[in-house]
């Protein structure tokens, strides 16, 4: 029997080809995946029309995955540059790419991306609504928003961010509890504006069941967006954020009833001491649905270095149980990232994900053990081969060649690793002195 979604198949005990691939990648049993997908704790975003996809699992007991944002905009609409970013993301092992295009030939770019990418592809249909429907935001009819979602689903998008939680009740609560940074979610702010201009309910909330029917047809995972996420650490964990999270929990259960896979998007700016509690709260209110976080950024003082502030928060969030990290580049809040920004963001996010996995995933530290052994052996090629970024590691080594080949240019003959190897082998240690 053919099942509509990965979740429906799991509920009936049927192992899909995607499940087999994920089980092998993760080193878990197919029975484990069946159990967790059936109850919504693991998702495999895999649109039936995404033919080039190499499936990945996101959720409980699996490695933390990372996502790369890119796409064309009015100020930077160079498709070739964005495709170079795609190539870089794929080469560096990013498991997901979100196309956030909002201007120009968005359909053409999305189709090329889906045809090329082995990584999961996500979109925010709300960004594409004005262009796709060719009318001003305030003139869009409620159900027309669903037409955009259907278009993206037909194209082959694996997951979509839908801001269904900012209903009239939560919008009013937000207005009663003013923030420093207001609504920083682009999709959330557009929907809030549409609701106020038209004095109507959020269409994605009002017609949620019809939305789910579209997603079920193509097995598109819904990533429930957090419109009221904090845009500064001072606004974190406020009434609006928590009220929306409660609503997302209710929407999650409704999606599961229709066998639609769900992820929950989490806050972007959170002080370091609140990160674990935010993760635990999401898991509690949303019945352990996979948690997808932007960062989180632990401080607001470092424009130009937000890949670092987000990596700190991402590592803590992953260790606490977050399942999916959205990368943040040094260009965050400042401009669209260039190629180097994208690379820096990917590396920072992958470090954060792996650091979190060391705490929660059995076998995650095997990679660390392997490189530690190469360091003790002073096996530089072995170190480069195992490094997260082999090119940069080798370039640093080559840029300052030491006199002692079995050391580095900082330590020279005083290298502790070199000397301990000699001492334990019963050999003399000779320290070079300046004449």
C-alpha cells in the first residue's frame, strides 16, 4: 500500500526508502525511526517531487542538523552568486537550504535549486506571495495565500515555514505587552500587517485544515514559524512568545491527526541562562516535536560577529535537545551574506551542532577522538583530513613553516606533544637555544 506521508507510513509500520537511508546514516534501527516518526518526534522532510534529495532525519536521538539561508532579493538578485552559495553549502555538508527569495524570478531560482540540491529545501511562501499573486499585500484574499503554498509544494519544497500561530488573540496580546524590538519575523510582520489592514484572522490559522491537506498531498513538512520570537535578549520569553508557542502546540497536534510532519521554530535572541528552559518548554508544550532554532544569539552587542554569538547559543540549545540549527552569518542584521560569510556561518553552525551532539548523541565524540590521536602522533595530514575545514587548517600550517617538522611554529622544539613522545620512548629531549 502507498502512504501519503512518512508519518502515515510509520503509523502503519511501513518502512519507506527514506527511512532506510536515514537509519543507515544515523546508525539507528528502522524500528526506532518508525516509533519516533509515528509520534512526531522525528521528521524526514521529503517532498515527493524532490527527486535529487538525499533524505535526512531531524529529531530525538539523531544528529543535530543545520540549515543555510540564501536567495535573491531586490538589492542582490544575482542568481549565479546564490547558486555558488548553494554549491558551497552542499560541499560543506549542510543538511538543509532555505530559499528566502522575495524578488524577481523566484520560481526559476526555486526550480533550479530543487533540481540541483541533495539537501532538504525549505521556503517561506509568505515571502513570495506578493510577487506570485501580482498584487499588493492588502489586496490578497485569504485563500490566495494557500495558492502560493500549493505552488511551492508542487515545485518540490520539502518543508515550509508557516506563521500560523500569530492569530488575532496572540496579536492583541502582543500589542498589550510592548517590546523594544516589536515583531522581527519578516513573515510574521507581513501577516500582522495584513491582518490589521483587512481586519481579518490570519488566513493560515483560519484555513489551517485546508493548508494541511495541501501539505499532506505532497508530504511537505510544516515548520511552524515563531512570528513573535524575540529580536533582542531583553524581549525573550515574554507573554507574546509563550502564548504563540502554546498555539503552535495545538496546531502541531492537529497536523499529526492528518499525518503531516511538524517542526517548531524557536527564538532567535535568548540570554544564555534561558536557553535550556526555552528548549524544555517547547518540548513540553509541543509533545517533543523537533525544535528548529535561529541561533539562538546570546548577546546583541556584536554586529559583524553574530556567527559567534549564535554558535554559543546553538551549542547550548543542541545540548539541551534542540534538533535543527539555522545558521547565522557575520552579516546578520547588516546585509545579505557573501560567499565568505556563508562559509563562516556554516562552520560556526556545524561546530555548535557537533558540540551539542557530544552531550546527547552516543558516538558523537568519536570524531574528536580520531583527531586527538592524530595530534598526538603529530600526523599533520591526518589532522587535515579529519578537520571540519581542511583547507583552512592546511593553509594556516603552510603559512608559517616551522624549523622542526614535527612541531608548529609557535612551540618549535618546546612542543609538549613532540617532547612527551620522545620522553616516553626513552629518548633525549634537546631544546634549541638562541645563540
